[in-house]
C-alpha cells in the first residue's frame, strides 16, 4: 500500500515519474491539437476568414496544429513540434489580447487556454519528449555501446 508520504513525493523514481508525466502531457496536447486542427484543415478558407487572416496563414495554423499534434502524440521531433505550436499559441494570445478579451471569461472567449498551451509547449521544448517517445528510441545514444565501439576501433574509450 502506498503511504501518504510516497503519494506526496511522487511515483517511484523521479525519472520514471517525469517520463510518465511527459508522456501524458504530450499525448493529451497532441490529441487536442489534432482535433482542433482537423476541422480547420477541412475548411481552411472559412477558418482564415473567421480569424481575419490570409488563407496562407490560416493553412499554416491548421497544418501546424494537425501535424504538430501528431508529432507530439508519438514524441517525434518534439522540440520542433512544440516550437511550432508554441509560436502559434503566442500569436493566438496576442490576437485575443488585442481584441480586448480577458484572461478568463466563463461566458465567452478568453486567452487563458492559449497561454496555457504556450507554456506547455515551452516546457516540452525545454524538457524534450521523455523516455517513452520515438525521439528517445531514435535519437538517444547508449554510452556503454558508444564506449565499446570506441574501444573496438582502437580508441581508449
């Protein structure tokens, strides 16, 4: 049985808890952005007109949401995907603030969620995808294997 002390301290080892937390954040944000972007991709012209931006910018936003969301979900090129989505969210915050929207408005538009997603993307850019990702599988080097390969080539390790 887990004690209150363990519950408050986090799950098991710190690295495992961080990796699971990064997985949950990536998958949730990834699914959210795919779903947000899908409707925009289906009607780029309508989305661009609604936002008052050129169609090319509307298309960029829609495809960044869909493709970036897919990349986040599987943890592939995570810092790049997070950067693209993060920039888009900062633009959304600026547009909402300039339109006079409040930080939180229970009855209408607000910029709270866009700001939250921007901060989440900054965190993912800084922390990376974590162990449970394609980034870790494809790009993490094994120091033991690297040393063994160096020794087998005649190096000192």
